[in-house]
C-alpha cells in the first residue's frame, strides 16, 4: 500500500504546531480558543484548507484527554460550515492521519478540513484504501469489543 505523506514542514525543529500555538511561528489563524487553534495549512490541498489542533502536544487522537478531544471536535464542527461557505464550496472532507504509518508527518494531532467542489478531482476517504478487508465482521467486531473492555 502506498501512503501519501502530508507535506514536510520543518522536521528538524521542535514541533512546528506547538510553535504556532505559542505564536513563535506566524500562521493564518482562523480560530483561537483556550484549548484549540485553527489555521490555514501552509501547503493547502485546496483554498480554505484548515488545520485544527489541540494546544496540548500529543501525537495520536487516542492520547488526547477527554476535555481536549471535546474541544477539538467542537471546533471542527464550528468551523465546517464557515470554511465551506467562505470558499463557496459544495462540501468538506474532514480527516485525521492518525500515526506515522498513515502519513502523519507532524506528531501533533491535527484535523484537516478541506473544502470540496464538484469535479475537483479528489476522491472520497474510501478511495485511499485498497479493498483489503478479509475477516468476517462478527469476528472483527468481537475483537474490538474485547480490546475496548467489553463494549456492547
Ligand atoms: Zn506539538
């Protein structure tokens, strides 16, 4: 499987997203809240490509404290319509590369909001995966429920 990496920013420095949060590095900020900052991606996939990050430096989504996770996704929900409307877009693709193996190049959780247009040539989230599932759904569901401590 080919993983398309996100743009490399400046990997030999301390976390660039933390430096944006601190104001050390300028960014086109569109939302600044106590626990969240959102700004335009410096290598946008489309006009209006926003990156939403928690102020707390954690690499993976599952490492976020519950309150930070709530603040992050509240901000994503709050921004989805303004991003779409400001750019006159038909919709948005919202996604997280969660872990280095997925193409996450900055180890600080970030949610992409990318405005989409009819005929923009980009696919859906489904198009990044080959059809690779082979195990029965019931078996996989049981494994996940067990790992999650008995969810039903
Ligand atoms: Zn960071």
